[in-house]
C-alpha cells in the first residue's frame, strides 16, 4: 500500500544471515545465471549482509581455477551462459559476503594451497572452526 | 488412426525435473553427440521434464539483473535449436498425462503428445532405451 513505509531488515537491526549451500549441479541449462549464488547475492543485498558456507560438492564453487569455461553445444550453437559459480563466488566476496568451505568436504578434492580463491576461508578443525551459527540472526539452507 | 512410431537408434526417456540435477544437461549433451554422429534419437518427457518445452516459456528467460541487456535462451528455445538442427533425426514426444498434470500445456508445436499407455511402443521402436531420472 502506498501509505506504508517499505520495511527492510537493515532498519530492523543488525545481524548477518548464514546461507548453507550443500547441493551443486542444479540444472545448468534451465538455470544459467539464476543459480543459488544469484539468490545469495540478492539476499546479501536485501538483508544487509550474508555469509555463505559451502559443503558437499558445492565446495568446488570456491575453486580459484575458472577453466574450462562452462559451455555446451546445442544444435548448431554453443550455449556459453551456463552457471559460473566460481565467478559468482568472486562477485559475492567483492560485495562483502564472507565465504567459508567445509574442510572435510574440501579434502575429497585434495585441494592444496592455492586451490581456493583468495578470501575464501576453510571451516573445520581446531584452527579454523568456521562460522559460529549461534552468532547469526538466521541460518538459511538454500 | 494409430500413429506409427518411426524407428530410432536411441530413446531418451526424461523423467526428472530440469532443476533438481544436471540430468537434462547430460541428456542434451548425449542427444547432441548422438545426433552429430548421424543417429536417430527420440526424446520422451514425463513429469516436470514436460515443462522444458512449454510454449509459455517464450524464447528467453527473465532478465538478469546483473546483465540486463543480455538474452538468455529458455529451455524451449534450446529444445527448438535441437529440433531445428536435426529435423530428420530427432523426434520429441511428451506424455499427455504428465504434460497436463504439470500444467505444461500447450507445448511447442513440434512436440508430439502421446498417451502414457503407448510408452511400450516407443521402447519397442528404439534399439536402445535410456531411462533418466524419476518422476
């Protein structure tokens, strides 16, 4: 209604949200740009800040190496607008989101130094406990 | 009049929704590879896979807020690209029950609606059937 002031969580008070992402490979042809990280960027913008915890196969979203560029041949054309989660993680970091990856799940990929993008934090183990869920205003599984 | 199902090298029966996994991506890659090698391919969609080629999708997805001017093809447009590129080799069928149940009507004109109780005829017409996903 026109006489209502638009509410945003920025006005409601402080508190970041934690987004837990556990599933990767969610239908690249249909999804294209509108993947779960696109949602994360929008939640980060609307809700005044989010951190992201990547688990399972989603830990690969945080890999530094963006090659090869995802594409698929369809008919006589090449579709090169498939989801690009590694670029999206970089964008999230640039927009102030914190990005954590589950260290145990990361270990499946034998991810050595330099495997992760700069700015991404490992979560797991005594030296890197990861995000404190109780410190967040909400925890969303997305 | 009974419809005669043409022979095919491979029938790809797509059961799963296009957004829960990369099954559709795999199916399109497989179909593309088969078609490029001259094979005849039948696609059969059931469940939410029927929505891949519904006419209401139009040619493009809704706009990308981060790249406003760029057009991203809908799954309907991708289906039509495949059909355009291989008109003699690719035939696309859709289960009438699932198409109606999931609100996927009307489909693109070139998609042939088939009653579910005729599925066995399609399996019989294909040398190999690959059943992908669950409804």
